[in-house]
C-alpha cells in the first residue's frame, strides 16, 4: 500500500491546484500536506457528519459516532464528537517529549494533537483534529501509510450543523453511546497499557475477519470516482 496509495490521494487532494508533493516520509510533512489541506470531498455520510474514505478502506462497523475502519494492513478507530463540536469545546494538550512523536495541531480554525507511543515493536497512534479522533496500533512497516490515511480522513471531516442542533434540542432523539473523551490522550490514562493490549487482541481478531466477505461493509470504491 505504500506507493500506489499516495499518488491517487494527492491527485484527489490537489486536482485543479498546484500539486504539493510530500517530499519525505515525515509526520510533519504529512500533517502540512494532507491534514491541513481544506477539502470538501466526501463519500461517507452519517447523522451529523460526513467524511471521505481513501480507496481501499472501508467502514466495518458503526455505533453512533464510533466507527471501525479498516484497510488491508491496519484497523482504525474513529470517534466523532458532535456535542463538543456544537458547543465549540476547547482543551489544552501538553506535548510529551518522552514519547516517539508528540505535536499540537492548529490550522484553518481547527485544533488538535498527535501522540505516537512506541510499545514493544509497534506504534500506538492517536490523532485528534476538528472534534474527531482516530486511533490505530500499527507495525513499523505500516506506520507512515497508516498515518497518511488517518490524516486524510480527519482532513475531510465536515459537520451538518442543522442536524446536530435538531438532535441536541430533542432529548427523545439523543441516544446513549460509549463515553469517550477525545481531548485526553490514551497515554495519559492509568490503564493505557491494558487498553493497548486489548486493542492489539481486537486487531488480531479483526485481521481474520478482514479475509472474509462482509456484505455490511461500506465499500468506498463503489463511490470513489
């Protein structure tokens, strides 16, 4: 997935504009070239928000605003906080120089952070941006490709203001969902290592399922023109 994924994504991102190439495989370069690009592309829409999934990725499961997304190498877990978006909640993130990579994000009126923790021979990646957070636990060989996909997905998150306002003003429509704080990095929680261990076990089970045909998968390639 390393080389053939990047070219079509760059074409989609910068069609009609001067093409900005990613000069090197670095997190800063991907953030500046992909995450910080303002795009209106989307091929997936749910209640209150929409976004674009790159070719080769699919939504495996969706519960309220929590989604499991996968490609042939990695599983991603996306959490969209429409309530914090509606109320424009702000929070501070402290850069951690003790982990593999840590950075605060701010562009186009959006804010967030990146934390990447190396655990054994794998990397736990957390990116929060524009009131959505995506996580993955990936091998070193897939680290930059996964980071690229994660940034690309977050760069296209867009909200339906009227739908969110209507739902929040009608208590009968507000349903319970798994509590999740997008503003807190998992590395700062007491049970971080336990969480990563469970995350890894779940990924191993999902990898088996990835080899099976699932009629419920939202195949983005159908809508990807």
